[in-house]
C-alpha cells in the first residue's frame, strides 16, 4: 500500500467514523503531515483523491471541507444534479408523504422546536422576498420533518435530495407564483398536524404541498418556454 493510499484510508476513516462531519473543515495540511507522519506531497495527493471522489471540497482561501460521507451518496447526488426537475419532485412525493406520516407518529419536542425555527425563518424570508434565505429555510424545514421520523434511512435519503430540491425551487421562481402565499398556509398546517399527531391530516397536507411544487415547476417551465418563443 502506497503512502497516498494510507492517507486516503486514514482521512476516509475520520469521515466515516463521524469525527469529521459534513460541513466540517478538515485540519490544515501541516497538521495532517504531523498527524499521519507522511510528507506534504502524500497528504496533498490523498486529499486531492478524496476531492475527486466527491467526499471533500476545497474552497479557495477557506480550507477543505467534508461534503459527503460515502461514495454511494456522492453518486446519488451527482445523478440528482443531472435529473429533470419533475423527476426529482416525483421522488419527493414518496419521501415527503412517508416522512409526514412517520413524523406525526414519532416526533419529539426537540423536533418540533427545530421545525418552528425553520418555519419562522421561512416566513421572514418570504416577507422580504429573500430567495436564498427562503430556499434554505424551506429545505431545512422539510429535512427536519424527515429527521423527525427517527428513521435514519429515510432521513439520509431525504438529505441526499436537499441540493436538488433547493435548485428546483430556485428554477421554479418560488416567490413569484400566485400559489406561494398558499404554501405558507400549507406548511403551517403540516407542522400543526405533526405537532398534534394527526397522521391522516399530515399525509393529506404533504400531498398538497408536493402537488403545489409540481404545479409551480410546470408553470415556471411553461413561462420560460413562452419567453424563449417570444
């Protein structure tokens, strides 16, 4: 086994163990040299190998960060990046409805507090028409619903969709459609159903939310085609 392979295995072990989580910045090159007892060249090559694999990402002037924990997750993310918007939303149908049902059954008070914070951020962003803040809060809320199922497989799957869902919202002009205000009501209704453990209502509301998202995406796509034709 080469020194580069050793570096790759050691760094990957830190990620898989959870000691380095998604979003964490890994130690600087000099620290890794001392930690692993290898040369800078070997460390640099090992880090670059994990960057190519999609587990790490280097941000100029800021360092290198963990962006995924598993190569399977990376493959799914890359597939989603190439997927058509409507296909992503159709997958969301299944996950959102399952998540709403299980969250209504299994949520904790801590889960509810997290959802409340995201809903408040979503309302504030909607009021100020801050698209990026709105997208971030919306996606975070739905991810919190998935986490509240306490089914790690479902929440991991939903987490893999986050980037694609955020991009779908941006492309769908999420704050410009007439139905955007209705979405505020539906999100509050979903939260209330989960809070009150009303399983059937949570499922029905989740159906309504995804239906609205698909309609908005189709409307935005049609408007885009009309602008191109005119």
